[in-house]
C-alpha cells in the first residue's frame, strides 16, 4: 500500500501580524482535514490576555454618564476592549490610570506595570474637560477562548466594578482556501492556504506552532502514546511479490526486505528522492509499480534507470 506522503509548509509574511501559510502537497481530502482542525484550534485554544473588568472612580454601574468625560460608560468599555495586552502573570493583574483634564486619554496613559505590556499604546479611551479628575482601574487576565460575564464569580464582584465579556484569543482572523495541486501524474492532491492574522501580541508563525502542538498532544494521547515504528511486519514482507524479477538473479531481491534505503547502495540523489517520498525500506521500494516510480519527485530518469539496473543486475 502506498504511504501517505508528508507535506511541506511555506510562510509568506504580509506584515508583522499577518502571514500566509501554504501547505502542499496533501493527500486528497487532507486539505479540509488538516485545515479545519488548525483553524478551530487557532481561533479557540491559544492563550492570550484580555480585560475582564474595570472600574471608574465614583461610578456605580455601567448605564450612566461619567462626570466631565465626553464618553459614557458603554462607550468607555468598548474603547477599552480595543487595547491588546501581553500578561506575564498567571494571576489577575490590575492596571491603573489617573489623569486630570482637559485632554485626551489613550492607552499610553496607563501606569507602567512589569507584569503587563500594552501592545497598541495609541488606542483612544476618552476625552476630558478642564474639571475632570479621571481615575480608572482595569483587571487583566490570561485565559483561552471567549468567556462571558455569566461565567464570572458574582460573589467576588464589588460595587462599581463592571464585568465584561473577554476574548482571550490572540488570533483575529484565519482564512482557509483549498486548491488542487499536481504530484506526478496525479492532479487531485490538495494545496492548503491559511491566511492568519493576529492582534500583534504574537507572531502568526508562533501561533501556528502552538496550535499544531496542541493537536499533536491530543493525537498522541488518542494513540496511547505508542511510538509507531516505520517498518513492515514479517507477514506483510512475506506477501511481497515482484513477478517480473527473478529472486535468484536480483540484488535487491537478495537483500533483507527490512534493509533501509540509505543502506541499499543507491546514489545520494536517488536515496534522498526515495526517502523524501516516504520510502524507507527495500520492501517499500519493491511495492512500487513503474508508474509510481516515475512519479517520485526528484528521482528523474537517471534515478529510475539506476533502480531498474540494480533490480535486474
């Protein structure tokens, strides 16, 4: 049986927070299989930081205006949600902002904190008049996915603290496309294209690495943590039949079917082409028809002739 070959991935960096990844060639149907899994994990399972609550001095609930401030509490909350954070703490961190008017308040006005970084320091928060004395307190937490207000602990809520929904994922968008690509004579292999955009708190490449590792960890558990050896069983070796080759006159036929391709005496180019195509042993090579052999990328006519010459020696 033909082994499912592994693809290669290429990153095209569009900007600091946006990359396009091309994964090919993928066995027919694997574009959707791998693409959907990666997309779901990217959007739902990566760790990030977000605001979970805030408090404005002198305000007891969110449905009110703020004295000497242009924006009301709802507008203030929406503006605060546009700020992107990186938290280096496993515990909630409180950020403070104090400013007197007149003037404009931006995310740059928060007091420095060694545990939290503000990525976009130019986010507009509110406008103050000349009588304003604005005091703001924001709580930042690390988590995954999206957590609603209802999921919070009401028992810990204090008067004047406004709880908010929190979107922790550092991924803003994942666009997926699947195209056909050619492998030898086959034209129905898949090319997977993932357009990944982050909120600048992480790089798209790092996000892909984290998402892939999450999937690998889960699949390893499902596979009972068993390391699968890349070799044929004795039963499958015995069933190998190559009618056109006389065993007593073939160098390859005289070899142990478990012999690795690297030890079979082929040239470096032929060896690399066979290994890259997922052929690891003589038994795997003997299963290939002439058509499959000619479709191996990088083998070329010389490589095919080398293999046939060795078989018919």
